């Protein structure tokens, strides 16, 4: 009985996550773009990015980012990144150079 209840809770949680993803709510969004500027001291990266589905149209924008993520990232590089929006604040949560 206990295993059955745990399985039911797990199924409900999985369904909730899928619904949030489908609605574009919560979580990170994938993007691609070119680095325009990096200011690791301020924890900022400016990206000229393509449309980020479910989040925003393509544009040049400065994002917040943990300075550790910005190590090795330089202006002019093409990158894949993930961004999260919380309360009107946009933060890059992952960024890697495209090879």
C-alpha cells in the first residue's frame, strides 16, 4: 500500500512538471547567440541571441550570470546557453562555447 501511494505521488509530480514545461512556466529555456560583452566582476554577459522559444524574441540583451560560469567566455564567441526568468530578472544558468 505504501509503495502504491509513493508511486501515485511520483506520477502526480511528474505530470505537474510536464504541465509547467508545456506552459513555459518555470525552469530554464535554451538559447543560442553570440557574446557581445562579458563583465565577470559584475556577473553580467551581453548576448546577441536568437529567439528563445517560450521566453522572448531575438535581441541583444545583458543577462545576470554567476561569474564562475563566465570563465573562458569572451566577446565574439558563439554560445549555447540556458536562461531562467524569475520576477522580471533574467539569469544565465549555463553557457558553453559552440565548436
